């Protein structure tokens, strides 16, 4: 799986802004805690947060299946601070991930993570006032192959389907609180795990992660944001991961001196 590293960008679910500029964060910015570089303090270890072997092994197995799964799916994305909503179409294989993010009144955004790198594209949509309106696709390169996306450019949402799954499948710092809970999400049977972590360095947000038996992420639920499955279709085809326009390089915005995350 091509890695889309970016520090702790997998915090919650963030609506990325078109062409990924932090000063113009949209719906995914709401969902993944905005563009702040703040590093959350991991929760203290308590008896309630300590995993028994069974739930942790079940989580690791579910996340491992998700890492190897190939599917297309549509998710509903919600944020509460401020209130935002939209849909995310996901095309996933073990080697590539594509996310098409749509919010009412905003230009559609495509995020691609492939063997060639990580890319962000704005897509044509209904006429809107500048600067969100677009009449032709435009893509930028956020990072090269197996390279880290600079935090100021990181859309974030792709981590839920890439590096977050890797952490859930193998990190020794992951903990499962309580007993896994069966739920039905969009008609699919899923198992949900309340996940915490014990190290500030791990790129993972505490929350509830739900997986179907065949490795589809059914939901990721956080304190003020969530994505949840609407429908699932078959495996994507190679053409689904082609860029809609030739990408141009994009450099990270400098951080003003003395500014804090």
C-alpha cells in the first residue's frame, strides 16, 4: 500500500480544502480537526482503557483485512464544529486509494494516493463564485512516492484508509476499551472497536472504528466528526486511479515566526 504519511493528520475526519490550502479549510477540514499542528496528549492509561488480548487481536485482524481489501464505497461525512455534511466516494485497493469529496456549494475534491505519490485535484462542478468555482480539473502533487505530505498541505482524510489502518493492524501503542460491539451500518453487519492509544507519536485518533467481516471500513466515529458507510460496490479498475489533469508541484506554506500550533 503506498504510504501517505503526514504526522498526526489522521486526527478525526477532516474536510480538505480545494488544492489543500489550510486557510480555506472546508468540510474535511472540519472532520479532521482543521490544519492545526497541535499534537493531542494521549489519554492516560486506566483499567477501562487496557485491552485484553481478545479484543485487540480482533481489531488487528479486522484492520489487516481492511488493508488488503479492494472495493468502491460511498460514505456520509459529518462534522459538528461548525456543522458540515457531504459525501465521500472511496476507491480502494491494497496499492492505491482515491477519495472524491463532495460538499454542497463547494468544488469537488479528489485525493489520490498511488505508487506515483499523493495528489489533490479540484474537479469541475456547478458554477460558484471565485475562488471555489472551477471549469476544468486541476491537480497538484502533495508528495512523491512513499514521501511524507507536508503538514500544511495534508488533506488528512486519506489517512483513515491508509496509515490509520496500518496503525490499527500493527502498532503496539493501540488499545481497545471494553468489548467489541456488533452494529448494523447501512444494512451491513459490522464490529465496532473503541480505540485509544498510549503514545503521542502514533498517527491515530481515539474513536470508534467499525469493520465488516470482509474488511470494509463501515464507520469511523470521533468526538465531533464521523464518516459512515452508505453503500458498497465492486472492486475498482485501474482507470479509476488516473489523474484527471497533469499535476503541478505545490510547496508548503511557510509557518509565520512565533506562531504556535
